[in-house]
C-alpha cells in the first residue's frame, strides 16, 4: 500500500489486487475492496475489465441497484456534480475520481460496462467500499492526575498508514507523529491533529482540561465562491486572558501581515470583530470584488499580553472560480450541458439556466439536457448572482453578449460560420471566420 500526496488533496492508490471472476469471459478487477479516507479529500477508485467480444459503448460507476432496473450513472447524480471524473485507457482500465469528499459519499461503488452485443451488459461484484471520516481529538485520563492521553480518532482506519501532526495552541509540534500522544496537562492549552500533507483537514481544537483554553475555530474549512462576488470568512476565538489585538493574514506570507496592509486588497477588505466577553469573541473577514488571485488559505491570530495564537494552525481555504458551460454527448440526439466550476460552490446554490437569453424555469440543477440539433444559445448563473453568469454557448459558437445570442447561433448554423463575439467596455466587435 502507498499513500501519495498532491498539494492539499489526499490521493489513495492501492496496489493489492482483488480479482472478481466473471463468467464466459466477462470480469471486473478492482485494485482494492475498501478505502478509508478523510472528509474533504480526493480519492481514486480503479478497476480493469475484460469481455469476450464486441465493442464497449458505455462505462460508468454506480452505488445503487434495484432488481430489473438499470443502475444510475453517478455522473448524472446532482450530488456529485462538479466533484466526479471518469478516466479510461486503451487497456480497459477505468478510474473514478471523487473530489471534496463528504461523509455521505460513504458507500460501495461498482463499475458497469455495456457493449454492442445482445445481452452485453456486466458489472463487477463486490465493488469498492469507500468510508469517509473526519478527525477528532479524544482525551482520556492516565494513572497520573497531571497527564492525559490524546488520540486522533477516526471512524475507520485510514488507508496508507499516515503520519500525524499535532498542534498545541495553534503551533505545530515536531513530535510526536503517531496517532496517540501522552503529555503533562495545562488548563490553558488546546490541541488539534491532522494527517501530514493534509493539514487543512485538521480536527477541531479541544481543551484538554475544562472548557476554557486558547483556541480558534473556523466556521468553514473551505469556501468556493464566484469571481466578482463578496465572501465572508469567519471564526470564533477564546483566550485565557483579555485579547489585545486580532488580524487576518494569508498563509503564504513568511511573516504574517494583516490583510488591511496588503496593497493587493486595498479597498476590498474589512474586519468585523465582536467580543462576547473579555477573553472571547468572533471575527469576520470580508473580501469584496473577488479575483482568482484571491484564492488562498486565510488564517486568524490574536494576542494577549503574554500570548499569541500560533501562525501554523490551518485556517479557511478560499477558491475563487468563474462559471463555464461544458457540453458533452448524452443519449442519442441529445447533449448534456454542465454549469462547471473549478471547485464545488459553497452552500449548494440554486442554478439558473438561460436559453436565448430567457430564463428556463423548469431547471435549477447544474446539469441540463438539450436536443443536439438545436441552434439555440445557453448560459448559466447562480441564484443571487445573476450578473456573474457564464459565457453563452451553442453547438456552433461561443458567445458573450446576450442580446444577439439567438440570432448568432442560427446564423452560424445556416451559413456554416464559426462566430465569436468579443466585448470590451461598451463596444462589441463581431468576427466571422468561414469554416474550411
């Protein structure tokens, strides 16, 4: 077994092979039968398959199956929208990649393929059982009244024998690197744990003695929002003594500096702090007119007369994305439109689809099926951010302005033209390129 890390994404690759024997030359082989991984991470499920004859026309993964009913392709499930990718190869290998994992993604995943032969449909048992867990620090007493044992607890045994990281008062410790930690207690201390390489998926900080200790708790670990919008990043904090100062900073800074002093955020950043008691309170970082360069991890720190919260404690990771309509083949004579983003938008937004500039009232999901011969234009937006919509697309062109969309698509189809419209300030330039 091997654990491979890429950035802040947990990737699990397992090379122990579980063979599923089929009948009459049909079979599916999964590389593993079970995986336990962290909430918020990314996982890849892999398999290979063989068949006696014919040509494969369709491949997909599924989790639910009823007798006499064709299983539903996970790629069509709105719960996985923007988080799922399929990858195949010429040697009949197939990978399912799921990002931003959630505990409700825990299930048994099976692979199915369909050929052009009569009765040429097959899926492989037993599949891959995926368990998704969060980290939690559990505190247990020892024989000594002045020491405690901490355990970085999960609901399943993490795949790959990971190395653990411990945080004390927001500062990472060089030792220990094991799942358990025994130490002498202090009533002012808080502890949190993480898996090495995936510190952004750390456990909440907990007091080891009583409920009053130094700690910061972020409302959200990850936020994905639209370019041009406004975001609020918030946390609560608790100090053992009265707080003297607070500020937010980007984690990439070698020396933490408040964002209000950063020229890149001039006029776009505001702090809102509220003290509920002399040693505790909440803080909100608001960033307006978001740009993609604002994508970063944001951390909060506070000071008292003799204490400063550690700068290495992971905060909230912000990703800023635009909208884009992606077109993929679907059933015969149809195409599937997906309102795509580079990350999964926070708070499960409602999507809005526009056809020739008119709101399509009967669809609020990120996916939309159309007849492939339509000469209509389509674009998408998110409810509450209608002005931050995607560029429009049709089968024949990519179009930006809305007033000419329907005419543009029809003309492009009838005249065999590739049409692009470019907007700059108040002017519209039309470029027509004859297809050769």
